[in-house]
C-alpha cells in the first residue's frame, strides 16, 4: 500500500487500516526508525477508571512490590 506525503510531511493512514487497528482521533502512535523503515505502533491508552459490570474500577500498574507497600503501611 502506498500513501503520499504532503509538503508538511504528513500522510493519511487509510480508513480500512485505522478501523482494523482501532485508531481513532486522539489515539497515540509510537514512531520508530529502523533500517530505513518507519514503524508505527498503536500505544495502549487504557484509562485508569473504567466501568466493569456496572462498577467503576480503578486499574493501574504497581510501582513497587507487595512487600514494600505493606511495609510502608506498617511504618
């Protein structure tokens, strides 16, 4: 598939590709240059607050282990 780059360095990702990958306005893409290629990767942008089975749930990655967190709670 070929796309044309405009005078500002922009190009359009075809709608069929955007739909297939779930790219929507505001989606973040990671761009990497590798061996004369440009690689684009859709960045997972899960919101920390989401409804699950009608309940608002906060999800995040742990920044430290369970033992360290428990120890801080005891201090």
